[in-house]
């Protein structure tokens, strides 16, 4: 997207909300939205305008959030569906058989895998075997929602900021197989730092 195309989208938003922004604020919006493909930004602008109930210019964060939703393809794994994936994977995993967990997890969305790793497959299996599925479900859903919230925060960042903060190879998964998460593991603490 170039500046002329971006200016056209900003003019569309201004017409839709009845408020203009000054040149300095427009520069900030350009800086934080220039990495968004034009069609995606156009859809995000329409989406934000349709969802607004007050006549003010939308914040850049609102527009970025709409971009993230659009890039996720409208397909999101709900907490209940994530728990279903986790249960199926746990029931098809025998921790004593090499490769069993990998086979059971092959069709599980990456964002759900992250929540399973955070909780621990062994903990999920033990809870289901002991009849504590409801308690584990509650814990798993909290873990899953935490993973989704973290990934969404990263996804809201412009690509240049994401690279500075998360690393050049990080692209978050937002409940969608269309957006691949590369930097999945927690960073290893650097040696030489005190506690």
C-alpha cells in the first residue's frame, strides 16, 4: 500500500465518522498501519465504521484489531472447541509409546497445542482418567484464553514493531491456521543475569 491509497482509506473513514484528523495524527496512523495490505485495510475501515456507535475518528488500535480479525479469516477456535481438541488428543495419547502424543496432536491447531503444552498433556490425561475433567476443563480454558490474549496482543503490533519486540521470525497465530506462529516457545533466559 502506498501513501495515496492510505490517504483514500483515511478519507473514507473521515467521511464515515464525520471527523477529520490532522496531518500529525495521520502520520502516526500511517506509521502504524503501512504494513497492512490495502484490501485488508479497506475491509477493516468498513468494519470499524459499521461497529461504531459514537461519531469520532476511530483509534488506530481499533483499526488494527479489525485487521487482525480479518487476517484470521473469521475462523476462530472457541474455548469449548479448544477443550474438545485437547480431550481428543489426550484420549489418543499413550505417554509410554514414543510418538503417540505427536500423532494425537497432528490435527490440533497450533494455538491449542500451545495451551496443551502450558498445562501439560500428562496433567490433562490424569485429570480425565481420575474423573476430574470438569476441573481440568476450567484450568485448560483459562490457559487457552491466556494464550489467545497474548497472541492477539502481538498480532495487533505493526510488523516492524513485532520484529523489534518478538524477533524477526515471529508471526502470531490468532486462532487460525492461516496465520502461522513461528516463535512459539518461551524465550530462554540469558545467562549471567541475577535473580
